[in-house]
C-alpha cells in the first residue's frame, strides 16, 4: 500500500499544480479525470507498438541501439499515443477555448500514462525507485506533456500555422523524451551530470511555457477585473 501511494503521489501533486495554475478559467473536473483515464489507456497500444519496434533492436549496437530504443521504441511510441488521445479527446471539445487548455489536457493525459508506468516500476523495484522517479520520470512525462500542449494549444488558435504547430506538438516531445531516455540507456556514468543538467532545463522550459500561455489567456483580463472589484473597500 505504501508503494502504491508513493507511485501515485507525484502524479496527483503535479496534476494539482497544473489545475490550480490554470487560474483564469479552470477546466471541468470530469474532463480532467477522463484525460487521466485516456492517458492510462494509452499504455495498452504503447506496449504492443514498443514490443514490435523492440524486435528491430538487434539490428543496432552500442550507441545506435541506445538511440533506437530511446527515440523510436520509447519516445515515439509513447508520445504518439498520448498525442492521439489528446486529439481525440480535446480538439473538438467546447472546453478547448484557450491556448493554455492545450497544456492542461496534455499534461493530464501524460500523467495518466505516467501513473500506470510508475506503479509498475515502483511496485517491482521498491522504495528507492519510487523516490527517484518522483523527481525525474514523472515530472519529465508532465513536461513532455507541457511541450505537446504548448504547440497543440497554439495550433487551435493560429489557423494559418496549424499544420506546422501540430507537427511540433508531436515532434518536440519525442525529441525531448528521446534525449532523456538516450542519456539513461547509454549507461555512461559521466552522462549523469548531463542528465541532471537536462532535468533542470526541462523544469525551467516547462514553467516558462506555462507562464507564456497563462499570460496570453483570453480570460486574464476578466479575472483581474473581477479581483479588483472584490478587493475594493466598501
């Protein structure tokens, strides 16, 4: 039971942060829970695709094998199905009415996937793995989701650049995810420092993207005016 709590705690902490960070016009709880569920369901097709693509790993050696497993087997498979889930669930939804919504829903879908993955890893490997993944893998999945949602949200509202932005919404998370896994898959000790630096970069870039779309929210002015109204002395 303790390991299960440890597995899911970072997922719900990050989900809570994203929910409250979307302060101008929060998304319906039901749709957010459905996003988590859709994200969890993506584990099923991901397992099949990863199993298929892993069959080609024997064609590569050394860093080539690490590259294939990181960028194609893991990153491509996982981000592809997260993107499909995001598109099917959100693109035509009336609730998708602000650029920041792209980030919110993409993160919740990513966290749904991360929840299942984390439970499997932590239950199989114990407390130490749970602590490590709470500050590395789970936040990384969330940041891949932020990256996807950042471009997905802009694609909804910039029609002339929609095709390119949709491409970036899939491609950039794959690249970031692939770099993350590649560093780990190589097994090269000195790359630990690179990995730590990359984690810092992910955290900073993720927070910047949230702030950028939050500042551009179409609901920001109404929110500020409402705050001013209630803050005035009576």
